[in-house]
C-alpha cells in the first residue's frame, strides 16, 4: 500500500519537473542528497527542506543508504512540498562505516551520489529533464538562498565556499577571475581541494560524459576530485561564483549526535519510549 502510494507521488513529482513552480529562463537545479538512518535524520531533512522550498525550478533527488526505501523518508518526501525522486542503494559492505569507525575511515555517500547521477542520465535519455545544474547537497549542511541564486546563473562549473577546520575554505581566484589554487590547510595539492557542497556542474557536462562517476576507492579527501577529473574538468574550467569566491554560502553544520543515555536506561528497564512515535 505504502509502496503504491509512494509510486503515485513520485510519478506526480517527476511530472512536475515539467510544470510545478517552473519559472521560465531559470535553469533547473537537480540536487542529489545522500542520506542514512540515524536519530537526527529527519531534523536534517527538515532543515534542508526549509531552504529548498524557496528555490524555483528545483528537483530533489534523495538517495537513501539502505537496502530499501524507508517509510520515514518516503512519508517525509510525500509531504515536503518539493518535486522529488526517491532512490536507495546500500553502500557495498566492503566500504560501509562500522559504528566504531571514525567517520573519515570510508568515503561516505558515494554510491548514493552515483545512483543519483545514473537516474539523471536515464531521465535525460528519456528527455524528461530540463537544462540545469547538478548540485551535491549532503544532508548535514546548511544552505543559504544566495547559493541557489548563484547556481541559477547557468553556471557551467563551480565555486567553493565551505568551512570546517578553518573559518572558511575557498578557491584562490586571480585578478583576472581564474581559479589558481585552494585556500585550505588540509592537502591543498588535491586536484580539486574543495568540499562536495562547493561546486555545481552543468547537467550537459554530465550527459556529455556519461561514464563519469565518483570513485569509492578514492583516497581520503579525493572523492570530489574523482568526479571532476572523470568529467575532464581542469582548474581553468572553473567559474568562480559568489563574488570571486569571497562569500560563504554553505556551512558544514554537522548536527551533534544525540546522547540517549536516559533512553538506554529505559530500554534496560523494559520501558522504551513509544517506538510508534517517529522522531
Ligand atoms: C565530507 C564531505 O563534506 C563530503 O562531501 C565527502 O563526500 C566526504 O567528506 C567524503 O570524503 O567522503 P562528511 O561530513 O565527513 O563529508 O560525511 P557525511 O556528511 O557524514 O556524509 C556525506 C553524505 O553521505 C551525507 O549526506 C550523509 O547523509 C551520507 N552518508 C553518510 C551515507 O549516505 N551513508 C553513511 O553511512 C554515511
Ligand atoms: Mn558532512
């Protein structure tokens, strides 16, 4: 029943690529979001939705790292008000993070982003897609509306803004508006030393390189470079946005993992909080 209902909403949603809220002359933004089950997942998705709902010509491709689509994400998407595509692919066991692993031990969200790319390529072959920009929007970031205003400028390729171990990271831009390197402390020698959220690519770049994918075997920090290299992009192709990359438009928020020690006590006492209540 739920599956049929979901399919119905998805069909509607895919049709809406053509219609719902379409504003002429603005390229579409196809945002691919990998996501996985954890206590904060729904809160993350809500935060993303609150930004994405303001963006015209937006299509959200949500890819769960799971063996099947979950009810939580399926029901959430049905009600979120955005045109969406709901996919799932479980990360290959060899590359799965174990609960005791530090998060950098394995690349994350790679198979899911590739599944999103494959969906886009298929939809493009079936002539279902409008011209647009592809953006990899992890579920733990905070996105400003300015970022999407920039992405709507038919950007072929990229710009970078992000912050984590530094106040910010950015491409270094010459006075003639060319990217010459990276302002980052950790391994600036990477071909593209920027975060996933720091660039957008034109859909046509992807469809003209249908073999291009993220490489799950990439060294730590090289996942972004793996896709861009396979797209044949070089530094000189980058189109700085956000005032020559001087503005920060996305933040790596990283929601704190809740400490459920009181819940653990309740479970031990055989009185867990009502599992029928979704959080
Ligand atoms: C950092 C970068 O911000 C990512 O863009 C990059 O892909 C990643 O490093 C990498 O090198 O692989 P980080 O914050 O460390 O990401 O990773 P997460 O934000 O935990 O995960 C990235 C995305 O993958 C998220 O959307 C997350 O929901 C998803 N994910 C994470 C899964 O689908 N499965 C998992 O087991 C873990
Ligand atoms: Mn992250």
